[in-house]
């Protein structure tokens, strides 16, 4: 969880800096463009007609998904008129179509018509970055910062953009050049430090944070980055002490205190973090909904449920962020197994980003409390209102999981199979059906679905691990099992489940030393009863029976009904 600055950041994803990725093109005829007052290059009526004709062609082509036709039409119109809005639309279309040469040409046309337009410079910067014109990209980004109404927000967008660049050295160099050009703006020094820290350059981050603090010794953002850098370098107390000193000098600085609380949470110092959250609550009361939401989420992250409930219920009284408050109050009730209360909170959520997960979990909870029919009815209602078809596999897998948990594994498989007819390449559905097939002892379906999933997603480590573990656990195709699990481990080296599989497959092929190494590592990361079952078995067969018995007994206390753990103990302990 990262600190939220405003309600807009919760309600929808952050605007990601420069325009990137695929964009759905839905062009609507813009009456403000096709108007009698449209400026043309020579003020000739015939030219105006040509401009209007090309705009209409562009709009119609856009509606039909004919991106190249729309781009060509708007580029022609942009040459004929001095209206910067036409050049802007032409530039956007060329970028969406990745026609970088055309985009650069018409983008400069737009800039010549509106030289102080921040958006024009922002889009041109993307074009230059895509075409490896580093110096021009730097100049465009500099103009973007200069002409933006809020330079701090603009700098944040620049950082987000550069962070996406594959060439880390180039990103850092551009940021350094921008900092030199805007040396009087402390925000860019802070941004430079934050970016360096994100890229793992801890010493550089500390250097730039200190440079920012030379300009303003009490700058909260710089102090936080400095503390984070020192923490990453193994010196957390030095940074924490500096922030405490700043807070002593400026106690009402709630933004700094909130950042400090986040820092403490990240460091696992939950008691200290709770103290800071309570100070913020007492000082801000119900006057700042954004702060209430943030401290509620931080309290939840600190596993301080009572405090989180108090802050989030206070947030409800403000009338702001009510969807988020209900969602997280529902999650707390869910974790505390107060299912009726959780359902009530989830049912109040209307926010577009939270609505589907809230309704899906609400449906699952009806299944848990024995009202499966009501849960399925809610799933069906959700299917009827979802406009984004890409979400449907998630809905289908939820319904299947409800059925499996209710003991109707065959109907769960039927639901997933029907979904795969509509979404044959859905990794989510294939993975879900494979796990359901495993629970229903259908090994053929499990192997078929996971093999198909790996064909579709060659780097899906979890699918490789699941298939490799199944093969190893059943002592079949052990060579293939080793290959699959080793590849999964290369992709996600610190995943406890995959490390467990690494140990288990080594045991199956007779390398007990390697098996012990991996299984001990897995258990340290995650003291799970199944990992305990595996580790105990290898300990037992290698002569460490007392250690195995002790491990199993400890795991059994925490998970007395775990089938694999009990089976392992029954096999070896008479």
C-alpha cells in the first residue's frame, strides 16, 4: 500500500505520465472543430471545406477502427488549418498507431501553433523517447515542466515516464539534465532522489536527497527519501532520527507524519507506526477525509484492526471515500469471520474499481454461510451487468470455487468448461480448471490444462510449478518435472511454494542433500503444514527422526486437520 493523496487516485488509476500502451479509439464528431470559425491557413472558403471534409473522414474512420485512414485524414487537415486542436488530434492518432515519423512531424506542427502547450511537449517527449532522440526528449520534458500549471505534478509524471524506460542509465541521465535545467526547483531534486531509489541506486538517492535538504532543511519529502535510502543501506535509525527531529520542530506537519508512519510500517515497526497514526487522527479528526483513508489503510497494513475500524468509520461520517471505507471495513469483517457484516459493507460499494471484487467476495461469503443459491444468484446478476468481457473469467472462476468449496466439484468443472468455450485461451480459466480437476482426482485434465496454459504463457511460473509438482508428487515424468520446476524457480526465485517443489522433486530423484537445502529454505520463508510434511519426510529418511517428529508435532498443533501432514506422520510414525 502506498500513500493516497486524493480521492481521484483511489477512484481510478493514476494517470501514467506520458501516453503509453494501447488506447481504445472512440472518436466522436467534435462540433467545436467542425465549425464556421475554424481557422484555415489562407482563410479561403474552399480550404475550410477541405479541412471539414478530412475531419469528417477521420471521425468516421475512427469509429470503424480504421486507425491509419483516420490518421491520414487528420494529418491532411492539420496541414490546412492553423487550429492547434486539429494538430493535437492528428498527433494523438499517429502515436496510437505508433507511426513515429508522422507523429513527430505533426507534433511539431502542433507545438508551433501552441508553443506553451504542456500537453504538446509531453507527447513530443514520448515520441522522442520512442525514437531514441534523447536530447530532444530532454528539451521537451523541460518545456513540459515549465509550461505545466503545477510543476510538482508535472515532475511526478516525468518520473513515472522515465521509470518505464528499459534503459535505466538513460533515464537517470535525462533526470540529471532536467535537474540542472531546473536547479531552483526543490521538487525536481526530490524526484531525482526518489527515482534513483526506485532504480536501486541508493547512494545516488541519498546524495540527491541531501542536495534537496540543502535548499530546504525541513522538506518533508526529501527527509522521507533520505530515510528510505538510509534504511535500504542498513542505517534506518539515522533517517528515522532526522524525521523525528523535523516533527519536533513542526508538529502539525501531517504530511510528513503520514510519510513517517508509512516508513515505520515498511520497516515492520507497527507499534511506532500506530503512535504516529493516532497523532494524525487526533490532530486531523474528521476534517481531512484523505488523511482518514490513509491512516485507515496503514492501520490495516499494521494489523491494527480496531484502529482501522475507528478511522474508517470516522471516514464514513464525512461522506467522502465511502466506497473505499465500506470495502475495507468489509475486508476486516471478512477476516474476523463476521460474514454478515462483511456482506453488508461489500453491498454498499459502488466504485467501478472496487465494485466487482466486492460483489464477488460477497457472493463467496453467501456460499460460506450456506446460502449457495443466493451467492450464485449474485454471480449471475453480476454477469448480466458487466460490460468489460475481460472480467468474466474472474467471475466464472469465483463461481466454480464456490461450487468446489460446497462439495460439488463436477458442477465446478462444468462451469469452467463452459467458460473455456467462450474464452478458450484464458489462462485464469485453464489454471482454475486444472486445480479443480486436481481436487477431483482428474489427473488427465490437470495435465492437459496446465500444458495448454504453458503453451499460451511460456513464462507462467505458477503453471510450471503446479504441473512439475504434480508430476513429481505422482512419480511420473520426473525429468520433465525437474525442468518445469527449475524454470519456475529461475523466474520467481524467492517463492516459497516453488522452492518447496524444488526440494520435493530433488527428493524424488534421490538427491536428499539438495532436497533438505531447498525444503529448509522454503519452510523458513513460509512455515506451511505441507512444506512441514515434505521437510519432515526427508529428515526422517536421512536419519533425523527426532527433528522430523518435533517439526510435525509443531505443525500439527497449528493445522490439526491438514491431510498431507497427517498422511506423512501416519506413514512414518507407528
